[in-house]
C-alpha cells in the first residue's frame, strides 16, 4: 500500500470517528491527564457511552480552584498551624538539628520548575547536610506563580497547605513529601495547575512512608486545615523581596545570599557544596 493511500485511509477513519462522536454526544472536552507514579492514568467509562467520559473529565476539572476563590475560602476557615513550626502564627519552617550553628534559608515555590530540578539534582545533598548538622534549614515557601495573571491558579498555595499537613506529622515527613512533589514523575508543568487537586496531593503522598495510609494527614489535606496558615507562610516569603530575593530557588546562609560562580543559584551538588563551604569560611 502506498504512503498516499495510507494517509487517505487515516483521514477517512478520522472523519468517520468525528461523525460518530457527533451523533452520540456534544463535542467532547479534553484535558491533560494526570501523571501519577510514572504512568498516564486515562480511564474513560465506555459502557455508558461517550457522555459518561465527558462527565468524568468535567468532574476532574472541578477539583481545580481559582486563585481568588482559594484565598477567599481559606480566609473563612479557622486558623490552625501545624506542629513543628515556629514564629508568629507558625509561619517559620525550620528543619534540622536545633544546635546547628548555621542556618540555610531556602526559598521555593511548589509550582516552580527550577525548584523541581534543584530538588532532583541536589536535594539529597541538602538533606545529608541537615542530618550532619552542617546547618539547619529554614524554608520560606512562596506562592507567586499562583499570583501571576498569565498563569494563575491555586496549586502553589494548595501544595503548601498539604506540606503543612505533612509537617504536622514530622519534619522528616515534610522533607520527604516535598521531595516527591518535586519529583520529575509527579511535578506538573507550571502552566498546569494540577496541585490544586487535593486528591492528587493525597495520591502522591502514598510514596512517603509516614504519610501512606495516614488518615489524619489525608483529612487535613482534604479539609484544607492549613490553608489559612499557608497564606501566612507566603507572606513571610513576600517580605524577602526587600532582601533581593526575586525568584526561586534562592538561598541565604546566615542571611547572606548564596550563589554559584556565575551569580546564579548553585544547582548541581558540587556547585551547591562549594558555594556553601565558601560562605562558611568567612
């Protein structure tokens, strides 16, 4: 069969499919399917006809909440702060040995693709340093991607609230959960507001030993227990603009900005370690 005939057959098949769909239902809406555990989950109920598939997709779309609506709902909730927090309204997240002499401040946004890349490349180095007592880490989590009018959404705030639920379990659970949320197989494109979906956040949490099947954690995520707290944490991040923090990831060691040789945040394990060690010599 010639390539031309093959192409004609494909076009004819597509046309027949289009006509059949028009007979069965209204034009089908499509959306990006969730990537969970490295596999694309695409489950459409065919038995009930194409209309059932459309209903299922619309149900998934309803899990996404606009930036404005999320903030409005959060402000109506009772304030609750997770365990293992400090400072005014529990907005300070400090992890590591309490007697560590140095403090590394880490600035991140949970929708940030570069933060995701940093976690995948260098997150293990940072965690090893925390365990050794080289420094303790203060995490200042921003939600500025949600506020970007060209992207918008509520995934940064919603994921931060879920991190609060993990921190309420333990600091280790917080670190591990942040790690899997930034993992390549889970982390969405920043333009896709997948982390506004509570059920997805719970699903990903099953990769963390302390959170797997943890009903208390799951309830706090689904109820948005720490939504209002997440807004307070975000405010603390916003204040860092006065310190020259304009993007993420960014780092400060004992209040001084940490950069690699070219002036950018250190990304590789070697760059990160060298930049930290250079600051510690001073």
